[in-house]
């Protein structure tokens, strides 16, 4: 069966870009097309290998045309269309992309507009660069954003219709003739001129459906002809115009006549304009005297305005000079860094000198521009620093505007629900990658059931059998679906599954999801308030409008009700407009797509139709545009009933910049009586431990005196305290008294298990135990091997203790000297561990009280040791890869921290026994651990030391670190000094700015190359955006030279 559309993709040895193009085509919602890949003398074997994974997905719709000898880039377009019998044709170059509904929209347009020979769409130009095996977007802008039609006269001036945006009829292609393959460039413009000379072409405005990608710094095979063949574009633009003018003079065909008429009309316009100018001049001379007095007054006003303008210019020049000082400050270390990189290369490759010269030129150009151009600076706003990942570009100011207005004139009845018992239905969107239904979901839906007649849970992921059992207690219907279309299609299919007719039985429907905890305060307060509102739909919170659009960089994102809770009343959800909104909803293929098509659109769409809406907690009542995140403490003070999950795993640098204090949030939850364990048991599976630990300040500074409650009772309930096993490995038997001293501080019933390596040590330990009166409570064991030291002695030698259900808690400590680290460092490490775990009885009681207070607290240990040891930022050492592999084998999905895991360094901790289960059940043996000579990073002992906390998270428990006040004071002062010392080298004051800058200067991790040019670009862009725009061409050249130097330094051909 013939496809309706033929898509032609011309390519030659650009696999990285071609993969993206294939994804773009094969992701189209309209699927009645065939795809022809034209290999214009490229590597056929490489192309076949690249296409092979796509053949099954293409389902017979993909074929390849191979040119053994290149026909040229313009002629290759015809090769893709030559054997087509489709209704419509379109060129999709191997470096461009479409929105998923491009074909759907354009085919529908031509089906409905039979007189148009083709249709073009709004297009965005995407500027990008290639870095290794990835393509990095730099910026984007709408192409001809003032254009609303495709006309012949407009196209004769310049083409705003790149091939990626243009679908046309095959019949028109055959009528006007194929693309002129003799042209090296601009054959698409020539074709469009010929087509427009005979037919009209439609235009689809609104959001962009086509994306024309350009790489300004790529001059080889990965470049664009518009860049690498810029001279040819200019020359052949003139040649094509000259050719058609010659035909016009010779009277060849209707097209020539039309162009002759065009030229004549242009001369006529000029004559009419000249005559009109002469007439106006004559009239002016006649009335000049009458107007003289008025002109003098106007001149006076103009002079006053000019004086004011010059004064303002002086102020701005002074500001620019300040900005110049900043640019110079950052440019100097960057230039020096470039010199350091270029110097060793320059001896063998002259581009090293070009780099130093180019960067210096770039910095000097910035100086000149800062002095010559007027700049407008402003104080930092309340938002976090914005960093483009790409080339120098002007950063638009962020502007917020109110929520969308409600169109007047729609007839409506009173929609208030107070005074009656409304009948509600709730559609709850759920997703969990492991199929688990956590306690917070059951708690939330159980509370919602008090106000809702029917709960339908629609899951975008499979649900475990236990999860289904749990949902059955709170939901009437559970619908599992493929994770396709994001939350938007989940809501769409849920409503369709429930039935539009059945909805008529209800007064209100609620669309809500799994992305929040609640209710913090009773849902009844929320419903009582909103039932009294005469509205058609309502939400709990909103996000104000933002310009430019935060996801696209252009346009605006409308203010909107946030989609975690949207309630709709009967008159609206029974309307044709509401039903059409969902039935016509296209497939959602990305997060941005879901925002554009639903969350950011729902409110403005229905408000424009006259439906009335309201918010329970309007964003305008709070001092930010996203208060449910930035002002969550204020909202909880106003009894907001929900808390977004994202705050638990969002970037800590953002929370730091905005001074969002997670500990204040949990304090408010505790005051409200919300069970925090519902939160911890969920977020520990999805949040990186370091992020969670930071965002909610999970470091406890415990006092030395046992705390008491408001009634004077000790906060540790010893009657409810379970039995504890203290497990100790003692290689240095002379430390036995120190060990017993610490064990004696553990509250409640305690048994002591000591492992050691030989009979002599065992006897000495046994004698000390008897002397200290611990005989009945102590067992001294001789380990079979010292392979793995205290780690193997614990998990292998005492595996029976770790599975003994008599014990609620396990204390793991050991004799420690660390002689290999030097006396000072070794002694400090031991103090850091033991004095932060068991320094005295009062402290220990307070520590165990934490376990009673927090039912999901699984383990506590001292924070990372950083004095005397190079741990901060490097603590994985060689263990991260093996740790990830082992955790997968153990079935633990908790994501790994980036550089410094929250782990018990030194392997001393206090834990609930059950959190150790995954490691104990793995059944490690002595032979799994290396011998003494192999005891090093990357081996099992060091890996287990770091993942024991992850195992706790995997079991649904959270971890905390603990310190006493004295140790915290020592640690904090050194941390503060080290941080301020490092920060002094960076021209930014906040971590959210410092980290991207240092990533550019030093590289983004192991093996990642530094980008001093990127650092300079980032600084100029943030501090002086007008200069950034002007420097963009120079930056592209400098980056190319810098890339050549790096390539030479790595021994690669340039």
C-alpha cells in the first residue's frame, strides 16, 4: 500500500546527527509515511550498521538509496523523491528535527486546503555545537517571528521556509520540475520560487513544529552549508535573481511576465513615493512660518530630553566600566590557563599560539565593547543564576505577569457546592519504577476517600501484587497502562475508561497525582473553602506567567494552575469544549511537551472560553513566582495541605541559593502531626543520599546530657528499648579497655561480641573482659581469616548475630590505630568516630532516642571525616563502579551519590539489625575478600564500607549523621575556612554559579576536558549580555582554534 508521505533524508557520514534525525521521523504521531535515506557517497557499511536497530521500528517504511559517486547535496533531494507515489513530499535533512506532530498537522492542513500546493510551519533555529559524541544546544530563536504567511514577493526578498518546515504535493513537484541539481546551494529557494509563481502555499503559525539546526563553529562534514558555504549562498542568490530577471526581459513564460510586472511595479512605487515627497515639501514650505513657534517649543522639549539621555548614558558608561573590571578579572586567569594548555602543544603545533592570541583578542574585544557600548545592569534577582550551556548570547530578563484573564460573556449557572453533599470522582495518576505502592499513597487516598465517592488510580507503571493489594483498600478502580504519553495521557485514558456518560453522575472531578505528600492539614479545610466558590474549575496552587518561556527561551509560559491538583465542576466537564480538549489531545513525547500541551495550557485555554477558575492558595499572595517550592514554609503556615516530593531530591545548590530550609519544613510537618516516616520510606528509594541528607539537614548535633520532655521525663523510653549487640573486631588487643568503656555507654540490655585473629590475643581479651565484669555478656571469637579485616569479621564471622532476632540494634565499632596515615591523622580519625558515636552515656541515650522518635531511621554514623584525609569530593576513590554493580546484585536501587557518598567511613555505626539484611543474605565468605596485600580501594571490604548505608535506604529506612557539639565546632570551622579559601578563586559567590564555572575551567569530572573559553563565555554572558552577543562570532572562532589545540595535545589529527 502506497504511503501518503515520502520523507527524504540526505546524508553523508554524519552518524551522530543522523541518529537524531531518525528518532525525529520515527517519533511522528502520523505514521503513514515512508522514509528514504539518500546516502550520497558515504560509508555504506557504517550506514547499514547505524540503520539496523531502526529497521524493526520502521516496520518496512525505511529504504536506502545509495549514490556510489556523489550527486551533490542539492541533487540528492531529488534522489529521495524519484520513485515516490505518495501524495505529499518533504525533505528532512540529517541534522534537523521535527516536533512529534509535524506530519500530523501539515498533512491535515493540505487535506483541508486543496488549493494550496504546500504548507510551511513556524520554525525555530537551534544553535548547537558538537562535543565528542554529543550535541550540545547553545540557544534558539524563532525564524522570522513576524511572518504569518508564505508569499511570492516575500520569498523573492529572502526565504524564511527551510526545507525541514515545508510539506508539498507531489503533483506540484512534478508540475514545476524537480530541484535544480546543478546548483551547489539554494536549490530549495529556487524550487519554492517556481512553485509560488504558479500556486499558493499555506502557513501554520503558533508554536514551532520544525527545528532548523545550525552549528556555527563546525566547518567540516558536521557543518551547515549556510555557514561553510556562506560565500556560495551570497553568489548564487545573485545568480538566481539574475537568471530570472533575464528570463523576464526575454518574456519567457508567465513566470517571467510576473517578474517583469514586479520590477515595473517597483518603479511605479518609487515614482509615486517621489511625487508624494515633493507635494509634502511644498505644503511644508507654505506653513513653515505658522509652525515656527510650535517647532521652537518642540525643540526645547527635545533638548531637555537629550540632556536627560546623556546623563543616563554617563551613568550607564560608569556601570559598563564596573562590568569591564569584572570581565578583566575573569579573563586574566582564563588567558593564563589557555597559555598553560597551549604552551606544550605550541612546540609541535602552531595552533597553540593561535589559541593564546585568539583568547587574548577575545578578552580585548570584550574590553573595547564594554567601553564603547551602553550597558544596562541590574541587581541580582531572587532567582538562581541562569547559565546557558552554549555560545555567548543575550540572556533575556525574566518577567512575570498575572494569571490568565477570564473571557466574559459565557452564560453559566451558580456552580457553588456548599450547602449540599457533592458527589466527587478522583482520577489519581500514579507512577513508581519499581511498582511499589508506598505508605504515603495509601495515607493520602484514604484521607481523600472521606470526600470522594469513587477513586480511580491510573498507573503509568506496572504495580506489584502487594501494591495492588494495598491500593484495593483505598481505590475503587486500578488501571494499569503503558508508560506512554506522560501524565497527560494517563488522565486522558482514565477519563475515557471511566466513561464520559458516567461522569454525568458526579458534581466534581479531581485530577491529582503522586507528586505530593498529604494531607498535612485536613482536606476538609480545602473543600470547605472551595465549595463556597462559584467557579468552574480550581486548583490548590499556581505558577505565575514567565517571559521568556523557561523551557524554550522565547515567548511566554502562561500563568497556570499546577497539574498536581485540578478540580473541575459538572458544567465544565460535561461541556463539548472539555471533552474535545481531551479527545483531541495529541500524544505527549516529552516533559516539555506535557507542559506546553496541558499544564501550561489548561488554565488559559478554558479561561479564554469563559470558564471561571480560582485558586485555594494564589501565588500572588507569596513573594515568589513558584511559592509551593520557594516559599513552602510560608504556605504551610497558611495550612497548605500538600507538600511536593521534589523538594527532597532537588539540587541542594538551588535550595542554598534561595535559602530554602528543609529542616524548617519537617519541623512544621511534625507540629501539624503529619507522620514523617511516610515521607522517609518513600524518598529513600529515589533520592541520592547526599542530596536528601543536605536538603533536610539530617545531621544531628546531640547534647552530652540526656534530654527530657516538657514533663521532665527522659526522652529515651528504656522500657521500650530493644536489645543491642555490640560487635567489635579487635586486632590490637591492647585497646580492649577503650572498647569496653564505649560499649558500657550503650543504654539498655547489651551483649558484646569481640572477634580477633589469634589465640594469644583472644586470651588477653578474655582476661580483660573478666576483669571488667563483662564475662556473662561477652563472647570472644577467633576469626578463621583476617582477609577483609573488621568488615569480613562483621559480615562473615558474626553473620549469626546479625540475623538473631533477639537484637533490635547492632553497634559496630573496632580497635583503630590507622598507623599508615600518621599519628595525628590516625588519632583524629579514631576520635571522630568514637566521640561522635559513644562519647558518654547521656549522648548515647539521646542517640538511641532518635531511633524511637523516627521509626524509619535505620542507621546513624559520624559525618565524613575531612581533616587529615582527602575525602571531600573524592570519597568514592576506586569504589564507585564496584559499588554500583554490587548494589544491583543485592537488588538495591537507591541512586549513587556523585562524589562523596553518605557512608560510615571508618566502618563504625549504629543500626537497626534489619537494615543489614541485604548484605548478610548475600552470603559472603572469607574467600570473597582479598588478602592483606590486596586490601585496597575497589575490593570488597572498601566497597561494603560505602554501601552499607545504601542497603539501609534500599530497605526503606533513612540514615542520619551524628556529632557532639565539641566535634561539630572543630569540624565546622575548618570546613568554613576551606570553603572560603576555594571560593576566593571563583568570580561568583554562590555554589549554583561556582560549580558550572569550575566545570568549564577544570572539566566536568574524570576524563572531561576543561573549557576556559566556556568559563569566559559564561562570565561575560551573565555579567554583560550585550557584549556577549557582540562577541559571539569571535567566540566561535576562538573555540574552533582551542578545539584544534586540544586535539593536537591528544595526538589526534586536526
